[in-house]
């Protein structure tokens, strides 16, 4: 299994974008690209080539799940893994897991000091089963 290094983060809330960016780049030592809308994720994904997408669920324009549907239509990204980051855990998040490469759901608020560890744990335990 490949070590997780490159994450594309999609989040419309500027404060969460900043906190998550610091948590993942400084604490987690990930190579991270951040965008604030789904259409921007579509525009940068081919150039950035992320191993994982960390996406908010509710955003203006394309929602997180809608963004993933569009990304997974692109050649080479049909099975790109995703972790959803959301404040809306209506059913514990299980309803968001609709594709085999949807790995998990992390609830907001989250602890910035443990977010990278949480993502690494999900990657280590669930990515191999999804791949």
C-alpha cells in the first residue's frame, strides 16, 4: 500500500479551510491543495494528481458527493478515494458512503491536532479494501 502524501481538500468555509490546511500540512506533513468549490476541484485534479480527496458535503454549486461523481467520470480518477468532512452526520454518515472508494466520514468539529492521524488511520484500514 502506498503511503498517503497528496490530498485535495474541498471546503467552502474559509476558516475550516485554513485550520484544515495547517493541520494537514504542518502537523500531518501532507502535500495538500485546497479549493473552495467543487468546480475548482474539477479544474485542478488532473494537474495535482491527489491520492485522496477530503471533501465537505454541503457547498454552493456542486456538493461534495456531486463533485466526487464528476471527478470519478474522469479518466484515471474512477476510484479515487474520498473522506467526507461534514457537520451534518444525520445517520452517522453512512448515507454518504455510496461508492466503494468512499472511505469514511469525519465529523465537524474535529481536533486539528489529531486530524492527520485520523486520516492516516482511515487510509491504512480502509483504503486497501476499497482499492
